[in-house]
């Protein structure tokens, strides 16, 4: 590693520690970016192969490096006859296009690695960012907890159990019947912490590129939403996203927990626990995966203990990455039925999510009605409970108010009627909603 790179990383860490926050500043040189000229040259060639002709500033935008950092490289590539000026561009810039030699070289670069997105950041910079933004470094106070849960119904008993469990950062089991909001709770827990983090589009180590940003889990935040941050210029290889809540269910396999390498494109994909760093990883419906629970949990015993994970690159090299997320196992089964005592010690919080009582169930209808823009009617809920719950001893689930009111809205829209909480509407939608849920006694 060059002295310039070490100096940059040292100043980056100092900035993180002094400001108690992470902010990626634009690199002024290739050394500060932690990238070799040959790697960035390959990105330029691949972009021009796709674009045909582009201005220098447009290329810089695509590659996510400052124009001033790339200008010396453009000059070098012209000297090596890989690209030429195709005309003048605004703001003391030029349009560039590949030469014949460049068009021959670009496919070679593409075969070596097909990636043409924003330039990656060194793995060590990613590690620094996670350490600075980890939720384990941020204690949650009761007022933040109440604010995060203000729009859902949570009993005081459950509230008092969740708070310390979240602050421990040790992970937890949420168990109980389906439909009682275990997934919703996991997403709300993530909101207890700072609302946004910085993540790179990709990281690089030992010449191997790993994609981190995933639109399925990472929601970008516009700079105008970031307060004081909008007045500072950031390194565009990083993007500001809401703290991620990664939810996986029965489709989870062991491959999802390792770096997945595509030999054709020579691009690797980060595992789920890496994508959920600084957020929450919810293993939903735990115990229903195609892999044995013990096998899945054994994979995480060491990371849960040490807060770090070891992953293997396609070259066989082991890399060290932070394991800094709140892991929540959501299951309909008793935790003791799934795992042994040794693992349960590492997940010290086991919290049951029970069914609501009638008072909470009615309150849930109030919240759902407000969300749907429907006037709440207590007499309609009394009718629903008296006719469709108490006689058949049907369990009340927290998802029922939302689902039933959505069906009423769909019915009223179809019949061109105003959406209302009317007893006859509940009779109509309940007959179809519960038809296949509970067998007749």
C-alpha cells in the first residue's frame, strides 16, 4: 500500500473518530481513491465502448470520480493512443472517443471484468465506514424507541422487553403465531437508530470486485434530505441510503451467506449479512428454510460472538468484514425446538409476540382506518367480533384489521361506493378472507 493511500485512510479514520460520523470526501488523486490507474483505465475504456463518445465530465460522472482526478489519466491514455479528442466540450473540457487500439483493448478489459458501474472503494475504507456507522455504537433511548413505534400498536410489556434487547445488539428471537407483526417490528427497530448511512456501490480487494449496493434493500436518500450534508461535496462512489432492513425467508440458502462469484463477468456479489451491515437482518419464518436450522446457526456462531465475519474471494483469499447488524430470527416455533442451548446463549433475548386482546384489536382497527382514510366505527368492530371471532374462537391477529379494511376498500371501489366500516361489508369480506384460514369445527 502506498504512503499516500495510508495517509488518506489515516485521515479518513481521524475524521470519523473526531466527528463521530462518517462522511466520504472526494479523493484528489488516484492514490487517495485507493485505485490503480490500470483499473480506472479499464473503466474508461468500457464506458466509452458503450457510450461511443463522451465528454470528460460525463465520464467522470459515470465512473464516480472527480473530473480533476481523471484529467491526468485522460492525458496518459491519449499518449498511449487509447482515446482521442473528438471535439471541444463546455467548461474547458473535451469529448473523447476510443481509437482503433482502444476499441481492441476495451473488449479485453470487459472479458477480464464486465463491471462498468461506479468505481469501487478499497475494502479497508468500507470496514472503516461500517465501524463508524454501526448500530451497536448508538444506544437507543426510550424517546427514540417511542418515536419509531408511534404509528403501530405495541403493548407496554412488549415495549419494555424490546428496548433492552435492541440496545444489547446481541440479536433476538421473535416467536409467536403468524400475522402478528414480527416483520413490521423488525423494520421499526431499524428506525430507532440514525436514519441514514453511507454505503459504497462496490468494494475492491486483491483485484476482486464485490458489489454491495442492492436496490432491493438499499433506498437512496437525496442530498436535499440530508440537512447540513447537502452543503458538502461527497465521494460519489458512495451513496447515502436509509438504514437497511434485509428480510429473507424460506428461500434462504447457505450460498446467500457467502460471496457469490460469477466466473463469466468476474463480478462478485456481497452476501446478505454484508448488505445488512449497519441495519437489521431479519430471518423470517426461521425453521422453514431448505437448510437445517443448526447448519444455518453454526455458520453464525463465530460472527455473533466476535462481530466480524470471514469471507472467501474467488481467488481463495480470506477477507475480514464487519458483522455489524441486529439479527432477528422470526419464527412460529419455540426457539428451543430449533436450536440447542449453546446457540441460545448467543441469542440471549427470546421475545414472544402474542395475539392482541379485544381492546388492542379495536385500536388496531382505528390505526388501519386512519391509514385507509376511512371513518372508524366501533359498532362495526363489535359486530365483527360477535359474529366472526367469538363464536368460533378465532384468534385475533394484528394483520387482520389492515387486511380486512383493504378488502372493504377494494369492494367499495368495485361497486362505486364510499369506503365505510359497515357491518354488512365486514360480513362480505370476512366470508372470503377466513374461508381457507380456519377449518370448520
